[in-house]
């Protein structure tokens, strides 16, 4: 009996110990859960306080160069190209390049705080390469290591600087103003082309472009008789293939007469007497200093055109031959300019205003090359697109 009682007591003790252990574990679990909840609350409150005190506005990180580019093109050209290769690439010699750069440096030199600026030498080199080769902006951008928009902007700025700073020096100064200037031009034309009393010739040239915006009206307006879209470059040339006056921008469907009559030069000649009265008398006729033109221009006392009769006499045929021979200086000047600056031959993808600026800049550069004794090589003169 005593043994059974001890066993029962032992079982009761074990049950009490087990119950106490369960109660102890429950208390520990409750304490741990309370501690975790308190830590979580402290963490959330701290996070909210940090977010409330910090400006969460996203900051845009600007990157001027998103990938590596080749920036050593101009250093390679200037330091390693021979004079012959340099002239072949840019169509101007190194002294002529320096001459142009010295007069437009102040207009094309930029300052920037984001990156190292493009040097004026490189800017002029990019522009001359575009004018000389006529390559697409994308091709030039890949070659020089710049963006397409950057190359387009450089060409626009440099061509405008060339016109603004060199037009008077290279074109305006060759336009005769005094009696002595006209007499000199007349003497040169008679000696070189055997046509008397003539000081210049005038003609138009079509510059190919892409069809501009404007629908059918623009298509009709810029589509010329040679079956492509263009703008017209109207210019006067002296006996040495040098441009003395130029105007560009009229649509390709415009007539040469309408273009010429719309210019300031026409008003100066007809109303302000820009051509002096220094004519010579041959028999009973007084001949004034003449401008030679084709049959599209009107016959004036100062503007000579060929006979347009259906049947011509021998004297009239000989006169037309001599006039056409002297008037071909315009064809030669356009041919040399297009042979040197190939951007005028290919279809220009730029806007009409930029095409006008490009053509006038090529006129300036053409005169500069002639003035500095650099005639265009015959191998560069391609088929004319006039």
C-alpha cells in the first residue's frame, strides 16, 4: 500500500512540474511577442520620421556623354595629314583654312560649363568637310565623334558666320561701284572672252533639295522643269569666274526673269542708276556697260540677250555665238563651285533656309579660293546640274 502511494505522489509531482513548464513557456512567448511588437512599432515610427524630414523629390542626373565617343578626329587631321591630303579633304589649303578661321573665330568660339568645348578649328573643319563632301550628318557625326544634332548646329553656325564676316570681303568688293571699276571689268571681259562693252554675265542655278513641307502646293512650287525639287541660286559672274553678286532662296518653279526683277539689284539698276553712263558710241548707237543673259531675261539697254528668231542671218548667228561664249563664264563658275563644294550637287536634306545659307557660303568660299590663287582642279568638276 505504501508503494502504491509513493508512485501516485511521484506522478502528481511530475504533472505539476509539466504544468509549471507549460506556464513558464507561455509567459516567455508572451514576453517575446510583446518585445517584437514593440521593436516593430519603434522601427515604423523611426522610418516615418526619417521620410518626413528628408526631401524625396527625385534628382535628375544629367549626363553629357552616355557612351564613349572617338574625339581625336581633328587632332589626327591637323597633325598627320599632308598638305596635299588636307587640301583634297577640305578643298582649301592650310593657309586658306587659317585665313578663314582668323576672320570667323570670334563668331564660332563657344564656352560651356558642362564639358570641354569644341574648338573653332574643329568646327570649321566639320563645316568644310560637309560642304566639300556632301555627306550625311549621321556619317560625319560617327566620324568626328559627336552627336548628329551637334554636327547640324555646327554647320549652320559656321556657314552663317562665313556669310556675315566674309561676304563683303570676298563678294561685295568685286562688285564695281565707280567708273574705273566698270572700265576694268569691261577690259577684262573683252580681253578674255572677246565680247566688247560687257562687264558681267548672269544666270540661275538649281540647288537640289528634298520636297519641303506644305503638301501639293509645295510640290508644285519647288518642282522645276528638270523634274526635281530645288531652290534657285541667281548670280552674276565676271570674266575670272568670280561671283560679284548672288541671291538664293526662290522656289525651283520660279522663272529667272521673275527672280531677277524681285531683287534689290534690279531696282538699283533701273531706278537708282547703279550702272554709270560711260557708254561708247558705235555709228549712231550708244552702247552702255552690258550684262549678258540668256533668252529668259528681257532686253534692256544694260542687259543683252541673244537673238530668238526662228531663222537667223549669218551675222545674228555669229552674234549669238559670241554672246553665248562670253556668257559661259556663269556655267564655268557654277561648275567649279559645284565641283569643289559637292553639297550643292547631291539632294540636300536640310530645310530651305539652311540650303540658302549653305549655297551663299559656298559662293563666298569659291571667291576666296580664286582670290588666293587656288583654282579648282579639272578632276573635281563633275557634270553640271544647272
